[in-house]
C-alpha cells in the first residue's frame, strides 16, 4: 500500500512537473499574499505597542502617563506612588520625545528619544556585563545601521538642539524599531524639562510570575494605563488597516482555491482510469477516496511551503506597504521577526483549502467502477448540474444574489461580517449562474456558427465545453472572480479619489499653503506658530489661517484625529465639531460632552456642537477652533498655514511675497492643485496593496485557464491525436484551443463585470460604511470596461501560448500506440 501511495502521487509529479508546478504556483500566490499581509499587519500593531511602552515589554505591567505628553508632568508624583505599590513592583520614570535625523538630499525622518535612568533601569541589563563605563546612548540596531550607511551623519536634532552622536560611545541593542535611549537627566536638561517626565513605568521582578494587583492612584495630572489597555488601543487604532489586509488576503486565497478546485477536476478526469485499475486489482473505493485527498494534501503542503517563503520574502522586501496615519513606514521596515502563528495559519489554510477544493472530486472517486475503464464517457443526465434541474439552479442563483445584496447593504457600525457573508452569497449565485449558462451559450454559438463557414475545430472545442460544464465552469468562475475583484477594487479607489478631491475643494478653499516639506512625511507639525502670528498682522497681500493636525489625539482612551483651524460663524469657538463617521462608529455625536486631556488645564469637558461630513480619518475627526486650542495646548508649530490672497493683488506679487517668506523660514508654498496631489499621494500609499492584489488575481486566473487547457489536452490527447492523424493541421488545433479559451475568457469577464456592478455598491455602501463610517461618491470604471472587448482576444491569444506549446510537443504515435 505504501508503494501505491508513493507511485500514485510522486510518480505522477515526476512525469507531469509542469502541470503540478502550475497548480502549486497558484496556491503559493494566494498563501504568499495572505502571509505577507498578516506579517505586515502584525508589524504595524507591534510598532504602535512598542512606541507606547518604550520598546520593551519585558516584565511591563502598566504605566502612569502624563496628561500633557508634550511637556510632561513634575516627577514628585513618584513619591506618592511608592508607598502604594506592593512588593516586587518597580518604578521606572521615563521622558519620551522625538528626535530627527537629517539625511542627504534634504531627507529627514523622526524617531523616539527615550530618557531613562541608565544606572538603575532595566535597560542597563541589556548592556554587556564586562563593560566598565555606561555608554551615553543605547541605540537600536536599525538606527545604528542607518547612521552608519549615511556619510556625514554625526548629530541628531533634539528639542531644537544639535546633539553629537558617536557610535563608539553607544551600545547597540539587538532589537527591532528605530529608537534611542539616553540618560533621563541629560534629556531633561537638553529639552529644558527639568524634573519633568512623560510616563512612569511599572515593572515586576523577573522572578515574580504571579499576577499582582495594582492599587490605582488617582491624579489630575496622571492617568494609569495597563499593558492590556495599551494593546487594545493599538488594535483599535489599526482596526481599519487590519480589516483591509484581512479582506485582501482572504479574497486572494479564495481565488487561488477556485483555481485549485478547477485543477483537481482536470486531475480527476486525467487519472480516472487509474482509479478504475486500482479497483480491478483489489483496492477499495474508500482507499481511492483517501488516496485523492492525500494527493491534494501533498500539493497543498508544497504549495503552502512555497507560499510561506514567498510571503516572507515579500514582507521583508517591503513590496507590500501598509501605510497608515498611525504607523511609521521607517519603523515598519526595521521589524523582521515573524510570529510562528502566522506561518502555521498559512500552512493550515493551504492544506485545508486544498482538501476542501478537492473534496467534490474526491467524492467522485467513490463512484468509480471498474467498468468505467471501457466507457467512452460517463452517462450524463440531461439538464442536470449539481443534481439540480436548470430551473431550480436558476432560482437558487437568483435567491443567493438577492440574499447577498440585502445582507451586504445592512448598516451596522464596525460589523463587517454581514457584508462579507453577503459578498459570499453573491459570488455563489454568480458561480451557479455560470454553470447554468454554459450549455445555453454554447447552443447559441453553435446556431450562429452553423450559418457561417467556421472551422470544424471550433465546433469541437465548444462541444467539449458543453459536455463538462463543471470543469470549465470552475475555470470561467475563476476568471469571473478575478475580473470582478479588479473592477470592484478599481471602483473603490476611484470613489476614494473622487471623494477626497471633493473634500479638498470644500474644506481647503485657500489659494496657497505654507508647509514644512522636510517634516511632511514624518507627520509632525513644522511651520512655526510665531510665523502665523506675524503674518496675521499684514493683511494687505493675503489673509492667513492656521491648520494643525494630530493623528493621535486621545479621547476616552482611543485614538482619533484632531484638526485645528478657524471655525467660521455661527459656530461657537469654545465647542467642538465631530465628523459624521465619528458619530456613526463611536456615538460621539452632536450634543455629547467629552473629556479631553490638555497641556495647560489638565482635563477639560467640552461639548460637540455639530457634525460634519469630513473625509479625512477612518477613525473619526474632531475639529477645534485655534483660539480654544491656544488656551489649552502648547502651540509651537503648525502643520501648515493657509493663505487666501487679496483679490486686488496680482498673482506675481503674492507669489513673490510667499517665496520670500518660505525661503526665510525654510518652508515651501504650494497651490491648491499641489495640495490635492499630496493628499492623493497619501491615499495611493494606503491603497497600493490593492494594486498588488489586482495583479495577483489576474495571474491566478491566467494560471487557472492555462492549467485547465493543459489538462484538457492531456485528457483528450487520443481525440486530438486522432484528429491530427486524419489531417488536422497546427492552425486548426490552435483554433480548437483558442475557441475554448475565448469562450471561457469572454464568459468569465462579462460575468465579472455584472458581478462587480453588484459587489461595488456592497463594498462602498456596505462594508466601507460599516468600517469607516463615511459614504463615498460612487464611481464605476466604465472607462476600463469599454476597453475589454478589444483586450479579450489579445489576452486569450497570450493565454493559449502555453497550452499550444504542449499541444505541439504531442507525439501522435505515442498517443495512438495501442490502437
């Protein structure tokens, strides 16, 4: 029995390397995209957690954080905490700020600077024991590498001061992330924050394994956050990113296993006689069933193995970006650890998916009888597919599509499950519809062909499709799903772009903006607030308005986006405006009273006076007047200054004035068109992963069709060899293959167009609404659809090249040697 399994599986692999290779490659593409996106999602979450807890979660149980994170709070609170802490719990004060590193070509990036007591803190345990002198800096390996690769870098900008950085006086930490640790007293002195700290760590002794309850000490200047709270906040902050990545990866896996299911249908048909032979020599039908599943598991195992290595390669080479307003791309690139759970999940999906994809054909092996060896073909039940009549199949597909559309449009905040189930029902309905329409369209084409003098090889190709709707229906379904995915994602990105441009036109009506180009990519404000104050005194040329963005503004323990600007009448400048998606997602609506942490007045309660459609943050946006912001927060830098030109001044005069101001303050002025490009660039970075998914889907569908045609050639080798023996030339055999491919591609693409016409509204008005709380301006890529009739024949020709290559290598004598 062992030999049977070995020769049946690996013997076939050896003789059909190209076919099995294509099948494994299809599986590996889906698994690779799943693994890479999950790794990126984990890394994104880990960067947020690490920055919250100072890049060391070892023995960390919680922290007290100052309300004013920019300035910090006096450290005398430590004396109040010490008596209330149980034995085995240690305190570690921390001052965290940001430093910047100027790179060649005017590039700049920021990273956390962490101040700790290097003599007493846990950070000292990372230093070599034989080192006699405590180093001035502890630097992460990634930051040290970046400094070493950049010539001329010898200092960092810290609190508007230049600090000399010598790697010989530093200790390199073998830890992910870009960060630098220095003595807290020195950092306080440099940043003029003597006796001020931003957080107080609570850690337990290494030998302490039990959970120790902490008595929380209340204070107006400090808030306690447990490790669990921080991890939960990081998850909430990146929930939209993780949802996008999960949807992307699962859809790619779905397309892959549509292809795999199609491949197993061809595999069953090509090896059906072998199962009959095994039965005739004493094997059981149950053994055939297990044998087919084992073959599927082996293919899934190797496909998953290749996919995991490919996914790790994609993740480590940053081919898929996971841009987000919370995450930092520079930080993400330094993380190289990979959770073992992601690898095992990828393996599990690969093997389980292969088994599920092959289960139908495995079941068909139970129905094989030895007499099937001498049958030309299985008895076919007319008008039956899946054991259902054509009428029942039609009503079932319509019902499935209707249920899916209804579920997909349900409005349930933060609930994507109904939408995903709805999409599943719509896809199932269209797959059933394809199986139903294949015989119908073949008959229609036969009637049309009969009126013209077409090659008989075309009729033969179409007739073979009609006889096996299950096999070729899976191929057309794979093409349908890929086409639908490409069009749906294009509709989504086009709708985002249209909505973003409209929002910029409505919310940013300024003629020009002053920005700090160097700090633009870091997400930090870089335009001096003093410059804005001086510009307001001269309104002969223009009117200036402030604009400030904080993407990590905390309300009720969650991250939101804060926009500071001048609120126009009739709005109350001492109250806030909330975005409509914030009300939809977290019920922070008009009339609500929220509590915010401020720099100057501790906690302040403030009312939401209105809601506004605000297309900016997927988590929700809070709008605040600049005058109220100045009363409660330290304002040193703005994100930009908006400029409204005086209508009586010429364009030349205003641009010359702005050019002078920009050069004096190392800034840049941009017009409204350039501002739109900046927003669109950020959006494209966020959705760049969708472009990878489109390419992956197209590759998988092409592989699916190519594999299907290759298996058709193998299964019908005797028929094709017989036709060639009686005079069919190469061009006619190519017509046979091309007619099949053209039919399947056309059916799949046009079904995909109809499918995307239903799925696009579900994604935009269902899933997108529930996930992010806003309604986009719907756009459908008609410009792309109208080009498809021209592209279909060309795409089909390219797909047919590989099957035709195998067809040309076929030897008539070998295929007909027993005749």
